[in-house]
C-alpha cells in the first residue's frame, strides 16, 4: 500500500527541471521588461530607443506569458495523469480440489507449500499454484 502512495505522490509533482526552466524564462521576461522601461526613460525622444524598448517589452511579455502558460499546463497534466498499479493475485489450491484466491504476499512463489491448513480438510497443506495480475477491461469508446 505504501508503494502505491509513494508513486501517486511522485506523479503529482511537476518535474524539477521544468520548474527551473519556467522560472529562468520568467526571470528573463522580467529583466526584458525592466530593460524596456530603462531604455524608454534614458532617451525619450530617440526613435531607435523607442523601437528597442518596444522590442524588449514584447519579448518580456511573451516570455512571461509562455512561462505562466507552461506552468499551468504542466500542473493540469500532472493532475490528470494516473498510474494504476495492477492488483497481483495468488491462487492457493489443496489436494482435495478447493481453490482460494488472495492478494499476493511477499515471498509467494508457485509450488510453495503454505503452513495454513485447508478449510475443508485440515490435515493437508495448501500450495500456491498461480500468481497473476488482474487485468481490467478498458471501456470501449465509439467515435461518432
């Protein structure tokens, strides 16, 4: 059970590299907007400086919008992503023919004799005869 919880909590987090890249792009966007403001204030009458300030402003705004969009999209994808670990089952049989199924326990292997006696005939020991995972059928979707 703890393995399932660890994997589900790990999938809910955004990648560290992605977060670092988004923060760097956001910081560069802020720097570009600040440079646009400084360029405009430095020489207000020069048309070249106005063009440069406009360019810096557009680049900074695009960088900020892209970083925020990427951050929200990655958070949404992480929330939608589910990893389902299949349930592993063990079939236990007795010589009398009775079969029982239970969840896999650590140390189970095929042809392992168990210490638990059979419910129908208490004198014989049970044996693990199969270990398998339960497969859930996927829902069929029909394109209209």
